């Protein structure tokens, strides 16, 4: 396990593949005493847990990026620790009276996911304190007011959501059933959710699994037949997977996953009623020799693009597609950044990919694990501009400036990222959850973070790689901030200097190493105030150490850093 010092050294002198052109904002973290470790509207800290990954659930944003909501856990008793937050304010809390009926309380089993639209309206599904035959409910938060939409065991709002042609429908017997999940709301107010088992159908348990699509339409197991099945098949849905109903903000794209009747090649991903990925069938547009083994997750982003990830038979290679186009696979040949020599690889994480999302600009992010030789740095979230360029947004073991002093001196580093928790906004920023470790590798906290891109950069360069790595940026060169630089000493270093120039040089052999900047380097300090007028300027830095091994005096060049001054 790497020490704190070695982690800091790796980050401070990392090459262009590190996420040095992003600035991290901590939205919430459950570090004791941290200013963001306060639950809005409750005033207590978030739940204290070390390796737990569920303190902050999957974040949700509106399509315009103006609203952010999340389910999180407080450190209160387990019967009152779940909260729903919207734009940094408390919307409701477990154990408190339901906002739509004060006669009973909110229960403790909530969906991690919920619907959120541009108006800030939320569609929620979860348990209440009522008897188990009526406790599951779906409720709408709109204009600051909560309204009960559906309740297990009742016919509430059946006329609005259930067509009279539903197979097995008996208005007297039928009621909303168990397993109401995957609530979604479009910008026009269309409501969608999944029901695992409708109650008291005349057909019994047959045909009782359905997806409510709003506007009086549903998908029903045993009845609806998706088009596009392999071999021209006409099998009906046998079930719909829990939590896997998604819709675009305008409602034009609806994605469900589930099974067809039968047992062969029955797992399917369906978009707008058409099968787009099917178990046992070779993934369209891929070079895989065998068919799909597992469809692990589907998703629709805020621009209506659909995504899926899974694996194939025989080779167990993992794949990720967007709108039916293969984006990446885990065969150690798909580079995360062109020319980087680092590839997606499932050797240390069987699923390889753990997140994806996109924005309205055709850009997208992928979360995955790579073949990086350092297993402590092989988890990444990568940004793709849709035009062939990509860059790492955040990497496992990147440092966190916990106290916001501009220096990575808090002994905190990203550990693992939450599955399907990465969101890409139109400004290029990425919201994600992650567990947090200290320099000894011990997981100590979890947080909700946002990384903002900017045009500042520090890119390491090292010629023929004969110079020791020792020059780096502890912070990025951004106007109106202090730029902190580092020159790392060796075991025999008596003094070290930092030089800057306006041009890079090809490797020039000198003192047994290589000079990498020129033509007339000048000595500078390691703490530099950056004025607004410096925005856009480029500087080239290199360290020089004076070493003495007890016999000989040595001048030792370090790597160089190519820096661009940026601004917010």
C-alpha cells in the first residue's frame, strides 16, 4: 500500500492523463467537522461510516442542469436517517409525517432514484409506516406541494394511468401492487413508474408486472410484444426489471429492460418498443465473436441518448454502447485517451465499466477500470467531446483539498466511485459520488463531488525519461489564485531550484541528464501569485537538484512541466 507521501508525489508529478485541468468542489462529505457535513433542514451530520457506499445515493439533475437532488443518510437512528434533498434544501425525512397525509409517517425503504424535471418537480416512490398491504406509495412534489399519486392496495388515480383494456383489469378487485419503483417525470409532467405485482387481477399473478408510461398507457407482461426481436421473434414480455425504466426529459425516448417469455436469449433492452440489445445475439456494430451474455444496465441521458453496458459470452469481455454504437470494450485495446497507452481492462474489476452519462452537446463520460500498472490508480471517469478528444476527469487516488486551502495536505484521496453515479452537465462539469481514503489506503469517508473544467493545465514532460520525476504543480495556475509548485528532493539532495522559460526544448544532454526548457531559464520560487493579466500565457518549468553522495557533487535535472495559465 502506498504511503501518503508517495501518493502526493504521484499526483504532484503526474502526466497529462491525470485530471489536472479540473477543480473539485465538495458538495457534501461525511468527514466529521467538515462544513459540508451538515444535513440541510435537520442540522445533524451525515451518517458516519467508513467503507459504506450508500451514504450519498445516486444524484439526479434536471435536464437544464439547474436542479440537483439526492437521497442521503443522516447519523440519526435507522428509522429516521433517510432524507431527500433538492437544491441543498430538505424536501422530506424518514420517520416524519408524510407531506401529503400527516396520519402516517415516511418509512425506511426508498428508491435511490426518482424523477426530477426542469421545474424542480419530483416523482418519488417508497415505503410508509402503514400496514404492508398499503405502505408502498408514489407521490408527486410540484410547486412546493406534495400529492399522493398511487398507493398499494388502492385504485387511486387508476382512471388517469391504467387503460380500461388492461388484461385482467377488474375495477373492483384491482389495486396498485408491490414493488413500485423507478419513478420518472418528464418536463411536460408525464409520470412513469414500474409496478412488480399488481394486486387482485382476474388473471391472478399472470400479467401483473407492468410499466406505467403516463397518459393512460402501460407496458404489461404477457401482453405487449417488443419489435426487433432476433429471428423475427414475437415473444411477449415476461417481466420488467426493477429500477430499469428510464425516459428522456421530453418523453420521446423510453427505455426498459426485462425478459421475454421462454428461457433462451430472453433478456432484452428495449427502446421505444424495439429491442436494441438481446441476450445471445452478437452486439450490433461490434467485432465480438459471441453474443451478449449479460445486459447489466441501461440509461437515458438528459438529451435523450440511450446507453447500455454488459458482457459477452465465452470471452466475458465487457462492452458499453450509446445509441447502438459501441463506445468501449474491456479487451485492453480501447485507449481511454488516444495515444495514452492506457486501456479499459476488466482484470481487476469484472464489470470493467461502472458509469456513463451525456449532455446536450453530444459529449459523454465513461466510468471504468483500466490496465494502469498502478492498481491504486486504475479507476477513472473519462470525458469524451464526441469529436475524438478525451481527458480524464478524475482518477482513483487523486488527492482532495478537503479544507480548501489550495494545497493537497489533508491526507484524503478518492478511492472508488459510485456505480452509475456520474452525471455530465452542459458546462462540462461532472457530478459523482466516491468513497474517500487516507494515504494508508484506509477508506474513511464518502462524499458527493463536482469537478469543473477550466483552461489551466500542468502537463509533465520528461524527454527520454532519464531525468528523475520531481517537478510538479501542487495547484493549478489560475488567475487570482496562488500557484503552488514543487521540486521533490532525492535522498542526497542538499538544495533544489526551480527554473522557468517561455519555450520547451527537445532533450539536450547535460550533466548526465536532459535540459528540457530554454533558451534562457530563470530561477523562480515555488509560490507564485497569478495576476488576471497572465491568463492564457504558457510557461515551461524544470527542477534542478544539487546532490552530494559523500564523494561527488552532482547537478540533477528533473522532469519538466508545461503549464498554461487559466481563469475561471
